[in-house]
């Protein structure tokens, strides 16, 4: 029976060490989960801001495209057929 007591005592010590290690691992994992949760929240905020910025940039690009298209109504353009520049105002030849 002393052998069994010694074996049980050794097993209890081993199990206690294992429990302590598991507790430390759980604490570390919880810290990691908490940090990941914080990082996800920050990334979500960044993604939302990027989405807003992309929409704004798309609007600005479209506005610039419209402005550039309108420039041809009042521009000095090369006319390959006549071999000369053509000045237009409001889309009509100037005088």
C-alpha cells in the first residue's frame, strides 16, 4: 500500500503540474483571443473607412471624367482631316 500511496502522490503531483500548465495556456489563449477581438474591431473600422474613401474617390473620378469630356466642347483640337487645329466653342466651330 505504501507503493500505491507513493504512486498516487506522484500522479497527483503530475496532474497538478498539468492543470497548472493548462491554466497558464488558457490564460494565454484568452489574452490572444482578446487581442484578436480588438484587432478585428480596428480592422473593421479601417475597412469601413476604406470603403467610404473608395466611394468618394469613385465619385471624384466620375466627376473628373465628366469635366474632361466637357473640355472637348471648348478646346483647341487637332483635326487630322484638315491638317490643322480646330478651335471649338460650345461644341461648334469658332469664327
